[in-house]
C-alpha cells in the first residue's frame, strides 16, 4: 500500500520520471526514465528499493552516461 512520506496521501500512479541527483563534490547527474510511484496529491515520486539500488549502481559505477548536457544555473539569493 502506498503512503506518501510528504503529504500522507494514499493514492499514487505508476509513471516514469527524471530526477537530478547531487553526488559528492556537488556533482549533479540526471537519470531519466525512472519507474516510480507518483503521489496523486503532491506529485512526490517514490522509488522501490530495487530501483534505488539500480540508480546507485548506475551513477557510482563505471557505466558512461548516454549523453552530456549543458545546464543553466540560477540562484535566488
């Protein structure tokens, strides 16, 4: 049973999402096409343990990225 850790809602939809992860030394990586349960109320994405482990192995392993993109960065300070 789904239970959103952000808003407490109990309904979600299975979707594929993209997520930016910040690694050591402020290095950021984008992982696309991640299977997730997305909360129907607040849209928070939740990943299974298996998916989380696959992401960890992917970004910390020896696999080369499929592509590299330039990213604009803004600060609201």
